[in-house]
C-alpha cells in the first residue's frame, strides 16, 4: 500500500510505503523552514539538494547535502530549512 502525505500547506509531500526493513517515505521539501515531530526513530537520507537541520539537543544548525543522512530518536522534534527543493528518503525504525 502506498500512502500520500502532505504537510505545511503542501510544501512538504511524501509517499509512504513498507519494505521488509520497515516503513519508509520518499518526498520533496520546498524552500522554507519546518518543524517535525517523531513517533519512531528516523533516518533521513538526502537524495538531491541540501538542507540544514537543527537536531534535538543541539544549538547549531548542521548542513546535509546530497548523499548524506542524519538520525533523530523517537519522540523528539527537529527543524529543517532549505533554500532549494530537496528530495529525501526517510526510514522509520
């Protein structure tokens, strides 16, 4: 089953699906700044473009470019911002 997700007035869109390893989403983030909450551990891979993330417990934004990834623990929140459309793969554990 494929699910469609939209957040922040359609500025973040993704398609969700399940694999043998668990749930994943693949999506696009439009330019802007957004805050997300997690229910599960998330591993976010940047497929194309780049974004900055303010991860839980951190005070400095970190830049993540194509080919990089970051992890966020369950039951946390984090912020992302980007100046260009950015594609990502998010794996939930």
